[in-house]
C-alpha cells in the first residue's frame, strides 16, 4: 500500500512507527505537539488526534494531559515487522541454548 492509498491519519501512524523502528524516536521520547504535527503533515489537529488515538490503542505511545505524547516502552514490539520478531525470537533461543550448553560443560569439567 502506497502513501497515497492511506488516509492522512494512517500516514502519520505509519511515519511515527517507522521513526521508532529506525531509532529516530526512542522509548520515553516526547512526540512533537499536536500543532507541530499538524503543521508538519499539513493536516487538521483532529487528524493528528485520530493518529495519536490509534497509536495509543496499538500500545505505541502514551499521553499525559497537558504534557504530550511519549513513546511507550513496549513500542518496539508493537512496531516490529514479522521478520524482525522472528529474528528476535531466534536470538533469544540461541542465547538460552548457549547458556544451557555452558552449564552442561561446566558440570562435566567439575566431574573430571
């Protein structure tokens, strides 16, 4: 789906997720204000509010009244593509297996 096929709020959602995925936005970073985002994307503030609501629903951001919206700690999991998620699971499995192997080898060395 191209950017032209998306609703304006969906473009904002996708862009924020991409910025998180690329590391431009990190956990607890504050997003620009609604007004700044509206100006940046050339949309009405209500469109930005709809995008922020979607991002909150998906667990990507959290908001504090009067303070703004911030990147949630679980955002990386929420924005990860399936390939990245699979790689992360494989890395975790390899780390667990390595730890188990080291424990087994240490146990055998103690018996010698």
